[in-house]
């Protein structure tokens, strides 16, 4: 194959001269004849190499990596951390905190009443459906808050002070809780319809609330996470001595093992412990953010 230097005319001082029309016509003829002895082969030049076709890309995605392979940074809990989580409560201070606390209590009591969760035996079906529904809601605040702060940063041409990554990590973490629970049971169309309606309403209300008072929203999520820790602690009690004893030996879903880096022998009890630790972490983070000014630097590094 000819090199570029072979087909480029150089003047005495080393500068390239433009080829004549005859030179151009001759090179075109050689190209059509696929004679690349004195001209470069386009297929061998990086600039002219074809990218993967759409069909090739689609074919490569027929066997995607397992769920939980590509995730944002998040804490991996030690055994000591998993078992040291406590049910705690931050007393509300001022009108905004009290409003956030009362709102969460109202939502929980209403949800318990409508679902009948506290009536009769708390079966595995009840627990899985409750976890699935709550995690579809819990994944909203972090995403809405991150999007709002992202747009706020773009609009004002100012930095975000490191809040966005923490909020996105929280949103994905809650979604992975949902993905894990879905490995145990696929909800009905009625359940899915309820998720669509509740998500539409909650996204709208939380978005408006975050524009009006980020402090209220983060305090609201802080109290919501207090309830989540309480709920998963109750679930662990049912695993120890209630209707979920079989979760002590029931194998953890593969997605949970990959996401939390659990041992291959992990059980559903280990999964619930990890989820509870996540919720306790969100509890602290959101109460911290609620107590900070919006332009203060986020103390939580990625994955911390």
C-alpha cells in the first residue's frame, strides 16, 4: 500500500504543492480499480474506518450484563454496622420540622389503614408487596431533588456544592431495593396501576414542595427514613420469630449479592439487614442536609 508521502508532491523547501487535475483523475481511477499500490487504502485509515453498525450494537446487547453490575458508588456495610442500626427519632424544631413530621405520620397511618397491613398475620406476600410499593415512592425524592438542584445550578451559572451526587446515589439505592424485592414476587396489574397513580401524584407534590422549601423536603425524607428503619426492624423481628422464619435460610437474589457484595451463601435476612442499614444512612444524610443552608458544601463524598 502506498503511503501518503508517496502520493504527495513536495517542493524543494518541503512544502506540499497541490496536485494537478491529471494527478487527481489518475488517483480516482486507481481508487475505482482498488489499486492501492501508490494510494492509501481508505479501509486502513483510522479516519475512514466504519463505526459499529446499529445491527451490530443491537446484537451485542442481546446478552446484557446482570442487573446490579453498573451502579453508582454506595456504602458496603460491615457485619458490625449491619447489626448496630437503631430505631431513632430526631425531635422536630420549629414549624417546618413539625409539619414534615406530621405529614409523614399521616401518610404512614393512612397507608397502613388502606392496605390492612396491621390486620391479621404479616405474611411474606404482605411484606413483599409493602416493600415494593414503599420503594417505588422512596426512589422519588432523591431524583427530584437532584434534578431541581442540577437545573438550579445551570440556570444560575453557579456550582451545586456537591449535593447532586449524594441525592442521585440515594435515588438509585432505593430503586435497587425495589429491584431486589421484585425477584421475590411480580405484582399484579392492579398494584402496578396504583404505583402509576401514586408516583404521578407524589412526583408533582414533592417537586413543588422542593421548589418552595428544600429544608421541609429533606426533613420530610429524614422522618420517612425513620419510619423505614422501624419497618425493616419489624421485618427482622418477623424473620427471627414470626411468619418470615424461612427467610433465615432463603437464598438472597443474585442482584442483592452483587449490589451489596454479600457472600454467596447470603440469605434474605442478610438482604433485609443491608436495606435497613441503607435506610438508616439516608435518615442521617437527609436530616443533615435539612439542617444545612442550600449553599453549604455537602459533607458526604461519593459512596459515603
